[in-house]
């Protein structure tokens, strides 16, 4: 685990932190990497019932093909175990990715992603126990050629689970539709539905279950591509669907322009919902935030937020309300310097009016190197008063690894 041995010191340098103890096992102060000799990618973060953290993604470090990768850390970010998973066995020749996870009543975890074998990609649902041992593995969406699982949602009142992702009839993926699969507690399929427009790529970013005046519904955020080959553009879209997967409405944002809008995450905010994503309406990419009333499908407000002037292109990746009525946004800032491209993860604190209070970056020092660092998830601790946890993928020793950054309430990596 050479990366893990060096990673703490390296990330302290590029995050500007001054911790003295490289292994702060008795504190909540840390910046940590998770990975090994080759590339890892971070896809999701799950707080566990014992106060620890489950990190979900993929790795190329342990087998010849990409494998689903899950690692468990304690409350201080110290690794307890990590495992890789294939379709048929740990080290088979399949390509697998883990994208989302939940913890169920018996303490085990359900991990959703996809597995590719023999030119066919299916939803892959893994059940693993508290040590990472595989309890069960099941494939879904097996009737089409290319199906990717993105999110698993545990439904209220023991009504089962919703598996969501995208589907395509071909490996080329030129036209994709949203795919919803509801399964019961015994993991049997209740329904399987696909929605989209023929020959246009639709993408899903996340799904939450909501209680409305019409019962329990699903809210999906995603991106749709429209227009012809000469004037194609993308819109952020919010879909509200019934518990049977039927659409009540789908609201596109940016439909009256030729700019590109993309969604990243939808979160509850009081009786409304907040969606964060990206727009190029100002030429360069900026953070795009929409507030929606889902009862009537009404847009309450839209905001284009510029984290910094002339500092590259910014993409909004994740958002969470904070206790002061504002928001914390995680994102990725990309710089182009001649032929070199580099990127940093950032946290941006917004006030209740979506004004920028502060922005902090995390990644390699300087804009001239080719380090590629990106954000994936943010969690506000005690509403932000206790700081933030940022999950991302970071460059280390010419490889990509999962990185977990703990900050104070101002986005500074904690000092001891």
C-alpha cells in the first residue's frame, strides 16, 4: 500500500495544511488517500451505523480489468478493510464499477453498479457484510446490451428498493434512456421501465424518494441532449415519477437557449428541492443551481454562480444545505495552459441568497502541472459548524486515487 504510506504528506502539501501527526488516529483531523499501485475513482460516500465511512468506486490496482472497489474507514478516515468485486468472482475477467450504496437493517450493505462480461453490461447489485465479504450478487436489466446502474434508493415502509441508471440497445451508447427498476425486499423485480427519446443520450445523476400530496414519489435529476447534429445542446432535467415508475412531469432547464446545462445532484431543501449542476451560458462553465417546487412542477429560482473570475471552468458536483440557511457546494475547476490541462476540487460556501462567501481549492499546487483532481461528494458536519467532508479523485504519483478531505467551517483543512 505504497500510496497510502505517502499520501497523507502529499495531500497536506497541496491542500495547504499544517498537521504535525501523519496518523491522527485519535482525532477527527485528516486528509486521506485510498488506493494502491494504479488508478482508483471515487463515486460515492456513505456514513455507516458505527460512525465510520464506506467509500465506493472502482480500481485498476489489483486485476487486469477495472473492478468495483469498496473500502471501509473508521470515523478518523483510517482504513479498516478494502475489497474488489467481479461479476462471477473477485478476480474474473469482467469489468465492474460500484456507484452507490446503502446500509440495510441487518447491518450489511447493498452496493449498486454495473458489470460487463461478454460484451454485455448489466446492473450489478452486491450485498456485502460489515467486513466486505460478499453475501450475494445479482444482475438486473439483462435484456438489453448496455445497462449501467447509478443509484440505489431504499424505499420507505419496507417497500423495497429502486435501482436507477441508464440503458442503451447497443454498446456504442449513442442513444441512452433512463432506466428504473423497482425490487422488493426479496430482490425480486416489481417493475422495470425505460424512458427517453430515441437516438438521444439521456443521463441520470441521482434519485431521491419524496412524500408528496399524491403519495410517495421519486425525484430524478439528470441531463438530456436535444437538437440536431449541427445545433445539439443539453438541458438539466428534473423528473417526478410515481412509485410505479410513471412520469408525472419532466422539467428541462435551459430549453429556450442553445447553451448546455448539466445536472449533478438533487437534494431536499425544506418543502422544495435544490439541483446543482453546470452551465456554459457565460461562455466558460459555471455552477448552475435551480430551486424547484415539486408539487406543481414550478421553478422557484435559477442561479448561475461564478466561484472566481478568470480562473478556468467550474462544474457544480454536489450541494448540501447548511444550518445558517446557506449551502455548501463541491465542484471541480479545470485550467487549460497551452497543451496542458489540470484541475482542482473545490468547496464553495453560499449564503441564503446564493452569494459566494468563500471558495477553497484542493489539489496539486499551481496551474501549470497536469494533475487532475475532481470532487464527487460533500457532507456538512453539524450543519457546517463542524466543518465539511469532501470526497474526490486526486492525482498522486501519476495515478488517480480516492481522496477524503476534512475541513473546518471555513474550508481550511484542519490543523493540529
